[in-house]
């Protein structure tokens, strides 16, 4: 099987649970103008050839959604990197890289349509050892508090706000990274504060957060808050079965279950973006320090950082962009998407493969002329209507009664009846993807449903999906929202 087909298998799963039609016609209206901004595909975290060699700079997922704290609304954004962290692997050296510039970009006003960042939020890390005369790289004993004498490997970071229009760069503040979850060395991550227990499920109040996470939330200037550290991988999907000749399972198996990532999260006061009466776009980049800038690569103009990773909507690079342009996508900004990558969205190879390999009979009209797919991905930013108020949040679903999903939350977003009223648009719109992306949104099922539908004509087919409908651990419903990192002492990979 050639590589383009292999790269698209992960999103072809929906048709095996084929096309449960019958969404109420009102659901088509609820998509509103947001059928375009957000519906997207899943992520297996291996988007392009070169970035797979650089885990610390390899973006896995980007999140963006409206939240509320103490009566004020925020745009909460998050960027996860370092895919497939095996919990507890010795000497637990999964870390942010001091030589990588991590950036989360927000486009407002006219910049949104262009795909150009208005503001860039930069995370810069520094790493040191308390004691380098020992083989104990990460822990010298049980870590009682973040940064104490038993946490040997110490990472700290600074957060900056860069404004493109005037070139200003403002330091917002500093934070410290909590330890990775080894188990006994980091017992306060785990149930009953026991080192030999599983990681704690997510909670619905800041007071209930585990000790390390709570201590690592950094209060920055002007109402910003930040977090950076290890988290459970919040994406779920049966990627293994999809790649294995599309031999799907029922129930499916979460291929990311049991793995961690490293994540940066930031609460941005809406006043810092110009207020709530607007739609903004979010994407992220990673750049590595280099002594020279090669042709076709984007220089950050500071310390010779060269962009090597990019992500907005998950899987745009992986499932729509062919091999010849995958690495170029990661090296460039969304400003070139209309001229360089539009063709791949307008005539998606993935849709043709769905018809050829899965759907019977074929669905006419999904293989070309896909202006709805163009509008989703070009330029490739996650769009968020800030006027809706806070999004409904996922907890742990019915399996976690102490931290259930918010009332009205649906993993299928608008396809599950989860909507929010937009004063900006004067109508209900999607409560999650395609309006931003929340932790818990079922990216695979939403994506497949969108791809086999004709959103511009108001035709929705589905929902369809891969038979994986929940994460392996409950999310937090408070900042930083991603679930507790899984324990190196007690975790597993179900079905692996």
C-alpha cells in the first residue's frame, strides 16, 4: 500500500458504523456560518516525515475554547507536544526543550481571513539539575512539593506576548514545570496520594486538583494564567485498527490510551484580544534554534529560530496534504495556505479513498468542488466565536459520576445537539468543534461526519465514527483542563 493511502486510513473509519442519517433539519441551521471554521479530522501525532524525528517539537493537538473564571471570560488555548510518552520510562526524561520556541498564535480582525497572527504567545524553557553528581536524573526522593529538594530536574519557563503590528514583546510572567508522574516519587498525582495507585481522575473544582498541578498554575500579569507540564494525551481514537487495513473493532480501542504528552496552556483575558464581539483564529508553531535559515523556511528573527512545526486544525497536514508538501506545511505560516494548499482541500484525496475503499454505494459530490472543506481549512486556523460565553466541558462522562460532563455537553458537538447562542451571529452555533476545540470533542466522529456530508448544501450524513467514544481518564473541568498525567507505576494500554 502506498503512503498517501496509509496516511488517510486513520480518518476512514466512520463508514463502518455507516451513516446513521436522521439528524433533525434544525441541526443544519445550527451549523450556521460555523460549518466552515472548525470541523476537522483526528490526529495520530505523526503528521509529516521530518517532524517525527523531533519529539519535543512535534505538535500533537491544539485546543481553543471560551471559559469563565470568577465572572470573567477567557480564551483558553493549549498546545501539546511530545507524542506517545510512555509513563514512568527511566529516567523519565520527557521534557520541554530549551532550544525550541513554542508559540500559540491568535489572529483577530482582518488577520483572521489572511491567516496571519495578530498576537503570539511564546513559551521559553530553561532546564537545570539541583545535583549533577548523581545518576538520579529526575528524582532524589519523594517530591512533596513542586521544585523541592527531591525534584532534581527543574524546568522553568517565561511567557511573552508579541504583537505583530508594532513589533512589541512583553513578558507576562514566569512559571515552573511540575515533575512527570513516575509513581512513588510523585505520589500526589495518584489516587489516595499513593505512589502505587493509578492517576487521579479529573475534577470539577480548583480546590480538588492534585497538589502538583495546583502548585504549577502560574498567575501572570494582566489576568493571564499559564500551565506547562506533563498531561494525559486527551485525544482518543482507534488509530491502530484504522491503519491495520481498516479492520475496525466494536468496541474500538483507544490507541492513545495509557500515553502522556507535554502541554502548555494559557488563559487569555478577552479584553486582551479586543473583547468578545468577534471570531478569532488559533494555530501553533514550534521553532528550533539554527545557525542558518534554509530556503523555504520561516525565520522567527530572534536568535535564529527556524520554524519546523505547525498545527491548527488536527490532521490537515496528515490527511489532506500529500507527501511532497508535508514538510513545507510545517515550515510555513497559514498565510500561504490559499495559494499552496487550497487545492488539497478543494479536491480531497481522502474523500476519493472513502468512496473507493469503504462506502457502498459511493456518495456523489464529495470528491471535488469541496468549498465547504476549503472554508474549514484554508487558512488552517481553529476559529472560535468569543461572543457565545463559556463552552460546555467534558468531565468523565457517565463512567465518572463524581465528575460528569457538563449538562448539554456532547462529544459530537453540534451533531449531538450541543449548541451555544452567538450574539455575534444572532443564532445558535456549534458548542464545540466546529466552533473551537474542547477537550473531549470526538474529533474522529465529527470529522468523518463532516467529510461525508455536504455542509454548504445543508446535507448532513451520519454521525459516523470509529467506535471509540471516550478518553481513558476523566478530564479536569478547571484549568488546565487536560487530565492528570498517567502514572509510571500503574497504567496500561488496553487492547495494545
